[in-house]
C-alpha cells in the first residue's frame, strides 16, 4: 500500500499536490482542483471518504458492494460508472429524480442562466426567480395552499411547516401529533417527530409531541379529544422510510373532518411522495382532501439542485407571519430562493407537465405493480407483499431466518446486524453486481426494498427491472444467500 492509498488521515490530506499559481502572503493550502476531484479513483475516494466524511457509512457500502462504483456520468434512467457500465436507477435518489438524471431542458435552462450572468444571491432585493417559483408551486397546489417558503432541503421545509403550524395554532396549543415509523428529517426540530431510535440517538428532543399508530383514526380522535393542547398533526401521506405504507381514503377524509372539528392543523409531509410520484402532484389529492400545510423537496429540484418548499394555506401563514412585526420570524435563510436553484425548479415543474410525467407515473406505475404482483404469485415463499402507488413501490420479502438451510445459518449470523433476517440487502447487492440495477432500502423495515424510479421510466425499463429480479429470485433463497456470502469473501 503506498502513501496515495493509505487510509489514515494525514495521507488522505496529502493526496495530490496542486502547484501554487502565484506567491501570496496567505499560502494556499493543499487544495484539490475541480479536475482533481473528477479524476479521483475509487481507492483515493475511499481514503478521503474515511478521512473526512463518514467511515462508518463506508462499512455498509462495502457490505452491499456499492463501494466499488465510481459514477462518472448520469443520464435519464442510468448511472454510468468508471468502466462504462450502465446502471438502471430504480432507487431514484429516494424520490429526488422525477425527471431522471440531467434532463436536457434543465441543463439548458441552467446553461442560459449562467451565460446571462444572472444573480444567485441578492438578499436585499426581491427575487423574480423566487416569486415565479412560488407562483408555480401555488399553481400546482389545490385549495388555498398559496403561501410558499423556500429552503434547501426536506428537513428545512418540514421545520418551516411545523413552525408555521405552531404559530398559527397559538401558544396554548403547542403539542404536535406524529405517527409511528415516521420520517420527517434529521434536523433537531423535526427529529422529535421522526420515529426512529437510530436517528434519535440520545439527543434531547422537543417534548411537546404525541405519538399515534399510522392510519389509526380512533387513536387520533382520542388524542384530540383528551388533550386540548394539541394544535398540529404531522403525517407523511405515504410513509417512505416506514416501508411504503399508505392509509385508505376514508382515513384521510375522517382526518380532515376531525382536524376541522377540533381546530387542529394538518401538516402533510410530501417531501418524498410529492411532485407527481404517486400519479397525482400531491399524494393527498388521491383522497379529495387538502391539508393546511404541506412540504415538498427532493424532485422539486429537478434532479439538479437542492430545493425544499413549505406551502401553507394563506390564512394559516398570515396568522403566523402576516404582519411587519412577525414577517421576519421565519423569513428565508441565506440560500432560500437563490437564483439558479429557483429557475431549475421552475423548469422542472414545467417539464413535469409538458412531458405528462404525472400521468406516466400513474400508468407505468400500474404496469410495474402488475408485473411485480405476477412475480409475487410466482415466488410466494420469497416475496411477501407488493404495495404502493405510481412510482412509489415497496417490495416486502419473507423473513427467511427460519427457512434457511441449517448449514448457512451460522454464516449468516456472522454478518452485520443490518443484514440478519433480511433478504433485501442480499437482493439489492446482487441486483447491482449481476444485473446492473440499483434499488433502495427503507429506514425501518429491513425486509423492504423501495422502488422509486424517475417518472420518465417506460415499460421497457420496467421489463428490464422485472426480468433481472425474476432471474435473481429463480436462484431460490439458498442460492441468493450463498451468492451473497461468496461476494463477501471474494
Ligand atoms: C418524508 C420525508 N420528509 C423529510 C425528509 C427530509 O428531507 P431531507 O433529507 O432533504 O432533509 C425526507 C428525506 O428522506 C423524507 O422522506
């Protein structure tokens, strides 16, 4: 091992010496250039990742074989790696890639914006780009969901959503109801309504929360009735991290009624399921109801920028921040509504409708579900359930811990905790290794694979995905586990 690949801190910092261009009083540190960054090979990326980003995360990438891939380019439905291998993307950045990778209209809008030397940051002035994007988001939103706060992530949008609701509910009603297995982000505020022990760690959380089972209208009614301090309820319309879990239409319709009856504000987290993913712009539109506040992020950035938005009913927003005295309480952060990010999102929303991507998510999503249901009928001992809507699909596998041959059990028990009893890790790893297909996992249910392909996905991509999965499953549970174990030693 030479100094270039040694994994220790100091070695990683001295990977490439960039020649100084001119002598200045303040010497330039040993900085990598953009071209250096593009040229890093897998070994050097690994060193830098370990030294400066997240050594523990690398451990999981290694388990799955993802650490061998260096993505060089990405286009449409595919990543292209350092060896020219085209990887079919059914992961879709956890729902961030509605338009696919590097959509030509997004690239063109950004190129033009740059060539015209448009501004990014002009906090002192109004932004024509932020104003237009807010108009577009309001135009995509039903009812009087008209007021928009722009940020840079789903967590930031959800923080804004919880804060606007808390202020509108008033100081006597600060309590927030949230659901079991929820995921709303990892920043300190929304962590308190994200139901994962792993993410909560041992942080001191905000105390004004009430947890209910997802989709349990009686539990919600009981909570509202028994605790007059409850002013807000926050729910993902489709639980992504929970394993693609939906509640029936009647649940949402009753929820709307209960919220009106008890004066509780309903915040719908659409960060993952919004922007057309389920076959409607917002997933709650399937149920004919409108929340008081909602949030978008992920695909709102067109796959090319970081954009998050909180959208509130006008009366809710005005109650919270509607006067000159209250207007700055939660006004945009430094990067909220910056130029190129806004025009990227403006173009993304236009492309979404011009190309009929919401309708494609509905129709081709149905085709995906049909084909997966047929696969479930073929392999009932491996696939337990197929569920979801549009291009937000969960594939739950059977718990194989009792059916695995005795000889393999000790070997599996040596594996990392994350993989025990779960086929999804093995299947995800082998889909990538043997079939050039990428899928995602879920935060809380280790037996579920999450499929969130770009909304440009066509039947031919679905066919390719299903045929890969069919071929892999035809190896049987024992074959899959053996092949995975071999990949760990090989
Ligand atoms: C439903 C939901 N809400 C909020 C978030 C947080 O978004 P971000 O990771 O952009 O902060 C996520 C991210 O996965 C999410 O799925």
